[in-house]
């Protein structure tokens, strides 16, 4: 059997976007989509989509395009979304509360099972359906539910120690909202949600434009 | 004069990470840093850092490394952070409220000036220091304060129309928290904050590992 090339991480990061776009198409009742049409919806070129998907097999049909429902099922399977991954959240300040209420977290694939905070005023309170548990309970809860995923939404100074507890308990994948760079052992996956760096990468372009405009005025 | 090559967007996206890391170093009282040390803190190779910075000039000194304060000032200047960019927020549900309270948004470079929502129950209320304004006021506020940046934190079905209003009013850069792909005219910058796609790109790896473990058990 021919050995399939390992897809680079950047491809894996685009697959969830394809899946989301296909879900929208399905909701709109669209049965087939070309790589061109799919690409236009998510600002990716048609050839990029074809190249990305080729890592995982043959999906489209010449002249017809992709069967939306089938391709979605395939991608969800590739992404491991045929099952629900239990997940915990640490930190229920304003941000953590927004996360608990964010309907996106109740979609396919991930399932919040417990929330933690160390603020004594919050312990025992409910956020949505979840009682706020003390961080001492991270380890037993993670082990009982075989939790592999966690969201870290504590302030920056606490993010590393919370991460250490999660990893020690058995968590393998962390989504971090704190503006830090976490140190984790090999084989632990970390993604960051970072609005400030996203904003600061746009001010670059705005500043360049302003410079150009000023130069044109002076010219 | 030699023409400087235009840095690719991926380089621009890394600069804010360098800046953040340099700020931490400065807080720790560290005066000089090698590209090696800086790289280890942010999981970027030393050669990548040197290559990225070479787009903007010569910064490091052989054997001494980078002057932390000077390099930070340079990068902040490159990113347009020597000035404050006024910014508006549309949508003050749980997420928008977390954004208003997020101290990160009061750092250098961006400055929240107004918040908007269309929920009649919220109008006139204060979130932090900001009164919630009706979305009808987007255009006059954006024009009065020369606002070029906005955060969109409304539910997905409203994100495109809010974006249209913002762009029409003069906003050029949008940070979008809604799980959609916005359609914007050329020359408008959009970045997405998207926890679900980040999570789903990690389930891929967890699922692969589980597969491997199951195969090993069967073998």
C-alpha cells in the first residue's frame, strides 16, 4: 500500500474552516459545491482546497464538485469529531462565563463537562448548568471523565501553574486565552486565542497606509 | 537606495508575539537577549526571528544579542503602536462584556472609545466606563473619533450587517469573534478569533493518537 504523506499542521488548521463552511452549505440545502465556490466562501484558493484534501483521499468529482454531506462527514471523521471529547474550563471570570454561554462550544466534537475557579466567592455557584468547582478537583474530574481537552481562561500569572495541573492530570490539548506562552512537555498540544496580537498585526497595515497618505499629501 | 522587500503577512503576525515577549523581558529587568533565548520563549527558531527582523533593518549585535528596550521600541514603531488607535466594540453580550473588562485591551496601541448593542434592555447601561450605545450611532461615533478599528462580538447572523455598517462608516480593520467568514471590500483587514476551529484542529491529533493506541493494543 502506498504510504500517505503526513499533512502539515497548517492544513489541519484549515480543515475545521472547511467543515464549518460545509455545514452552512448543508443548512442552505446545497448538495454539491465546487472547490472554487467553497474557496470563495472562506478566502482560500480552489487549488489550495484540492491540495489540502488530497492528503486524505479522493473526494471531488470532475464537473460535479464535492458532495457536501459526504465531504463534511469525511472531514469530521478526519478531525476526530465523530465522537465527543469531554473538556474542562479553568477560570470563570468574565471571559470564562462568556465561554460557558458560547453556543459554539456545544457543537459537534467537544463537550464541556466541568468548570473550575479558585475564587472562594464563586465556588458552588452555577454558571449555566455547571457548578464552579475548586481547582483541587481538576485531577479527579479529569481522570474520572478521561478528559483530554481543556480551556485555560485564568489571568496570565496563573496560566502556567493551571496548565501544569491539567497536564499532570492527563489533559493533552489546551486552548489558552491568557497572553502568555505556555511551557508544556512534548506531545501536548496548545493553541492560543489572542485578540491583542491579532489587533497589533492589523495596526501595522493601518500605520503603513497612513504613512503613504501623509507622503502623498506632502508630495 | 535599495528597495526593502515587502514582509509577508505571516511575519507581521509574529511581530506582536516578539513585542509581547520583549515586554516581559523588560519587566524582568533583562537588558539583552539572543535570538536563541527569545525564540525559546515563544517556540520560534532563532533563525526565523533573525529572518523576520531582517525585513525591517539590522537590530542584533554579534555576541551581545538584541538590546531589549531598543528592539521593543523598533517593533512597536513598525507595528504602528507609537500611537493609540481608537477602536469600537459592537455586541456586549457575555463575550462583549468580557472584552470590555479584558485588561489586555488597554495596552499600548489600541484604545476602546465606544461600545454598541441593539438590545433595548442594554441601551444606556454602563459596561465598565462605557455607556452602551445604539448601533445607529456607529457611523457618527466612528467619524467623530476617526475610528479605524472595530471588534465584532455580535451573534453570527448579525456579523455581516454590522461589518457592513462599520466599513461604510470608515472602519478599516475588524477583529471578528463570530463564527463566520465576513465579506469585505479590498483593503479592509479582518482577523478572526475562533476557539472552535482551534479546538477542532487539536481533536485531529488526539484522534490520531487514540487510533495508534488502539492499533497497538490489537497488535
